[in-house]
């Protein structure tokens, strides 16, 4: 009875890994990581000013700028915080320029963005533009 079970398992897994002619099928491998990139940096939220301007805000206070940062960090969002609480998305810029600006902002504010930057190195992938 045990040998019948092993035979069935060998057939099932054999069909998965080999073609009918006996050739080994190459695995498809993993795709690119991450599978999707967020619209905003990690832990930031998408917001808008009522017009068509969309930006990201820090509602948790996760901005941790490096010492000597020219911006002093992204301030935690308040209703009347102004531009010091906004992470601009630069949607009007060309692709390469936009990515460079977003990476520079992340470095200055001490933020990470999965798929774009770890806060130090920029991957060069472009995040989606919010609708």
C-alpha cells in the first residue's frame, strides 16, 4: 500500500518537473521584486489639496533625516502644516528626472520607498503616478 502511494506521488511530481518526452522543465523563477511599487514612500499616505495636486503626507512621524540634511526632514502632517508637511510626487517631470527627484527627497527626509530606494541607494525604477 505504501509503495502505491509513493508511485502516485512520483507520477504527480514527475509530470510537474518533466515533459512527456522526459526533458526537464526549467522553472520560471521569481519575477522582479517588489511585484508592485507604492504611490508614496513607506508609511506615508496619499493626499490632495482639493485641486489636482496630489502629494504624500507623514501622519506617523517616520521621517528621520540624516544630520546635515538641507531640508530638516518632513514634518508630521497637521491640517495647516503647509509645504513642510508635503512630499511632492513630481508627476509633471519626465520619467528619469522624476525618479532622481523622488530619490533625492527620500534621502533628504530620511525615508525609504520599497522598490525605489532604501534611503541611500536608488534603484531607478519609476513608481506609479496616482490617479
